[in-house]
C-alpha cells in the first residue's frame, strides 16, 4: 500500500462508520432534515460525495453565468453529504468556515456538479475540499475549502437522540 494511501486510511479510521451510508438513505435523510434543498446526490461514500444542482433562471446573474451564491450552496451541500457519508446522520454538523475561489465563468446552460473529499475527519472538526464544475466541462469553475464542526458529545450510538433536534417542517 502506498504511503499516502496508508495515511488516508489512518486519518479516517477513528471516525468511519461500520456500514457506509448508501445513496438512498442519504437522500431520505436530506429530504427529511433539509426539505428546502434543491441539490441531488449522485454519489456518496465514506468521506466523499458528488452532488448536482440543476441550473435554472433563478440561479443566473447578469452576464449570463451562474451566481456565486449558487456555487457556494452546492459546494456546502456536497461537504455536508460527504460528512454524513463518513460519520452517519449527524444533522447538526455546521459550517464554521467556507472559502471559495472562482476559477472561470460557469456555463449558464449546464448543471453544476460538486465533488467533495474530506481532507481531515476529526472528533470535532472536519476539513473538506470541493471542486465545482459545469456538467460536461472538465475544468473546474470553483475550488472550495470548508470546515465543519461536529456537535459536542455526538456519537453514532446517540445519533438519533443526542441533539433532540427534529426539523419542524
């Protein structure tokens, strides 16, 4: 096993689920906890996720391009889904920082694709990297790094009851 692969396995070993979350479970979780979400999960794995945001008129800005807030939203959502792929149903994980570099103008007539990988998955903080692309175009339109906080006291054993939070909608 190459050294970088061994390091990656070590980095995530303490916080890996015993059974990775499957895509259907992730979709149901997202629909239950964030019914206002418009992103679609294409892939999920331990510490990875690929999401798609269909681009419509409401996502455009002057100049015939996709707005920055739309790109930030799909990147943030991809990071969140990669985290639940790693940790399980941790509804109260929150973004503590998000940095985005806009690299090129996204195509207005193409959906956005966000591919996330967790760089570090700790007990309390998770660092993510997201590449945002216009579907069918190889070069990324944005590069994002995000840090999330995992709620204090959260564990898989108490995931359904530790926060007491239930979406009121």
